[in-house]
């Protein structure tokens, strides 16, 4: 017989202060905490578009991150969600006709072998929409457009979000010769 005074460990953080769903971070739930309350993964994905996670790898291999959601109160987050339809439409109009936009922060190339083309790594963050591997995308670099196929979407910080979604950092990988990119260039999906 189980002792009723025994503590039962909860895997959720309680109800989301914005929508009322359970906020859980295990099993891919994606919950986070605001300054004063928990918020569920669905609401976090909406807020991430305007409050992206900033992660960096330090020299000792540790990751250091700042989550701007932790500085928001529940009232401020409610206000952002009320304005969400207008703000997302402004973002879509800014990047029209693209459905997804990735901003490059760093670029490097690695050789794969004697007869294989090099692998190109684009580090950055997704600004709008979502990218999936196998999709055909366009690299906008210095007034030119290069068509690429995404071989893989790497997650440099797997504990801190969903790579390829708006508001999260990722590494997009594509095969090709003679490709170059600079910080600030865009990869877009139409």
C-alpha cells in the first residue's frame, strides 16, 4: 500500500498562465518560465518569434544562454500574444514572398573527400517560418541567388529549442562547390 504522505514528482510546471494548458518541458513539451509564471510550449513557440533564445558556446565547451522570456511578466506576454497576428503579418510583409527566413551569422566549408563536393555550414537563427531537411532553399548573397538543398539541420544547443523553427538557432547544411556567404545573408524558402 502506498503511503499518502509520499511526495509524487510532477513532470509539468502547472497550468500555462496564458492559455491554461499544462506547461511541461519533458517529452518535447517546450515549456518555459516567465518572470512570474509558467508558460506552455505552444505559447512559447509564438513568443519565440519576437523573443529568440540567444545561445553561445564558451571556450571550455559549456553553453551560455539568455532567455528573454524570463524577463517578461505574464501581463506583458499576454499583450504580445494579443498583438501577435498584426506583428506576424508585418514580419511576413517585410520578407514577402518568402515563407521561411534564416539569417546567417557564420559560414564555413568542409571538404568531404576527393570526388565529393564540400559540405557548407550556415550557422544562424530562423527569423520566420520553419525549415526542414530535404527542402530546396535559396541563398541570397550579395545580390545573387543560389539554389541549395538542405542536407541536414543541426541543433547546436539541443536542450534549448527546436532547430529550424522561428526564434531558435540552428546550423543548416548543404552540399555544393563555390558557395560563399557572409554574416547577415539570408536563406529563404518560397
